[in-house]
């Protein structure tokens, strides 16, 4: 791996060619249907170099904090394509959104709606608002990343939806422009999205009967990636994803359908590159101790997530290892009992499918430096 020579490990490496292929697939598949608009969920990875590539592909930006709004604006996303979601927006963040004239606030409670109305009044502006509705639809994914159940903290209950819309219609400094949903992440069963479509159809029928017009429907993100076979399935199945919505969600004339994809856009293009420090024979196990830890990639520790690990320095017969980091936590383990080509001190390992919720979730615990991120163009 000559291109990685002399670069301090651990670091993230992003295959921008794969990212561009992924974005092309998104634009091709979503482009088949009238009114489909795709946004990128910045929280998956806010590396400015990636944001730039994604912005150039024409996607909008879905932000969940003031910092993400700034990152999106700096990367060149037009404010008319920025939406701001989140269950706990601060006044300062709302003011930033108002100052930048973003397209829409996805509102999650009545108190938040009142604050947005009053802050907008203070600036003599009218803020577009959409309501995030909790559709009480479960997703077949890890319990920590399902968000659309009645028990989750997110959104407004379906029973309160009409009342909240009426309140917004009576306010002078907010404009009701749509409904927002998001049921969870790493969803590979299209049936979960069908369930969401059915729910949205029911809610739309109900609102239509009461003469409430909804200009925009936003179904969030959540499409998963294949962590087991990053080489075999580098680009997620966007064809099935968008056609599921086209077939099952009954859009009204002129209505726009918004998507906010995070993981499926950037997940497969990123790898965490780490160096083997020591190979240690324990009493029952063999450990590959690497210089990356849960501070660099927390998904295995946080969600018991699987990432494929490859030895990119050495092509030898595989041996079985627990791949562990240097952090003083027993959960600082990338994989247990995995077969990897025989490891030696100094070998580079690639922890694959780490483009989403990797670099952005890094911390400085143990006073460690944050990992750097490089795109392919920087390392020829
Ligand atoms: C996290 C999130 C997304 C993106 O989810 P992915 O699973 O990464 O596609 C989209 N919308 C909202 C509101 C989110 O919180």
C-alpha cells in the first residue's frame, strides 16, 4: 500500500470514486420519479472534502445542529436546500437557521414551534416549518437506532398532528410546508419503508378530508449498507429503495417527496486505516492490538456493529484474531474471532465500511488526537 506510506495512523481514507458512483446511482434512480428530492444527512460524516463532493452532485443538506448548518453553508450547499431537524434546537441555532434563510425547520414539539414563531417575529421573518411526526412504525434494526416508535423521544404523536398544524396555521411568523418522518437507520428490509408509506398515506387522507394542504413530504433516511460484503455490494440498492416509495407512497399533484440519506451515501467509501502494534498470544485467544481505538470508530463498542477487517500489507494465510484497540475500556474491541491474513507488527489493516458515523463520532478520550481524513485525490 504505497499510497499510505509515511501517513500517520490511524486515519480515515475515502474512496471518492466510489462516492461519486454512489451519488450518480442516487441521482439516476431518484431522477426517474417526478418530485423526488434527495438531501444528505450531514451527521453521517461532515468531512468538508466529502461535503464538497456531495454538494456538487446537487443534493440538499439535512442538518441537526447549528454546527452542521455552518458546515453545509461552508461546503457550498445553497440555503434553499438546507433543512434543520432535531429534538432540542437551541435559540441560537434557530436564529442561525433564520439568518441563513434555510428552506425549512423540522419541528418536533409545540413549545419549539412557539419559540421559532417568536424568534422569527423578532427578525421580521416567516420561517417554513414541517412537523416531524412519530409514525409508530418499527424498523428491523438495532434498538439504539430505531426512532419511529411511540416510545422514542422523536417527533409529534400522530394524534396531536392536526392540532399542531392548526396552531401553526394561526401563527404569523411560521408557514406550514410539510410533514417529516424518519423511522431508523441501517434498514435493509424494504417492508419497513412500505409500512411507513402506508402510514403516510393514511395521515394524508385524513388531512385531505379536513382540507389541510401538505406541500412536502419528507421520509427521512435509513437505507442500510452491506457491512459484510463491502466489495460485492459497494453501492446500495437505490433502485429498490426509490421504487418502493414510488410504488407505495401516494403523492398528490405537485407534491414533493424529500429523502435524507446519510449512511447509504458515505458508508462504503470510507475505511479506517490502522497499524498493528503487537500480536499477542493470550491464554485462549490471539490478539491483534492496533493503534486505532473506539475513540476513532465507536460503532462496534456502541452498537455491537460489524466491520469487515482486511490486512492490506500482507497476503498470507488467514489466522483468527480478536482485533482490539489501545483504549482503557473492555469494549474497545473492533472484532472478535475474525479471520484475517496473518498479522505482523507494522501491518496496515483496513476497517471497512467506516465512512458513516465514523470520523464524525471520534472523541479525544484518553487525550488521543482526532483521526485525520484523506480523500483519494490527496494520496496518489
Ligand atoms: C440520522 C437521520 C437521517 C439519516 O439516517 P441514515 O440512516 O444515515 O440514512 C435522516 N434524517 C434524520 C432526521 C436523521 O436523524
